[in-house]
C-alpha cells in the first residue's frame, strides 16, 4: 500500500481481496500495509474479527525498527514451523517468510 493510504482504505483493499477468497481453506496473507503494528492493533483486530485470520508476529520488518509488513493466517501454530524476516540488499523492508511443517 502507498505510505499515505488511510487505514480505512487499506481495510477496503483487503476486503476486496479476501471477499473473493475462501478463508475456510488454509489461507496466508502477506502484505506491505505501511501501518506499524507496533503502534496499532486496529489492523490485527480487523483481520481476526472479519476473516478469522490471526497475526503472525515477527520482529521489525524494516531497517528502521518498524513493523510495516505483516502476515496473517488461519493456520494453527502447530502447522507453522517458523515465521521471520530476511535481510534485503535492495530495500529497507525485510522480506517476510513463513515456513510450514
């Protein structure tokens, strides 16, 4: 999402994507929302309440200590081996990864 997008607009975009998806099947959503989840729980609550998708916590996802990139899933923690970030030479954002068992 563009850095100046409002939270409301971000939720609308996620609704457009997720309303066309079957979230009763295993689902993993990874997004660069540009909302620092260290500062707000609004997006976490929206994804959980509207789609049953829980936030997969990671350490900071940028070189500046913010968490602007997130992943959400309906998989159980027993199905997930590891969640984390990698270093990137080309961006100040760190790529997310989710390893499944």
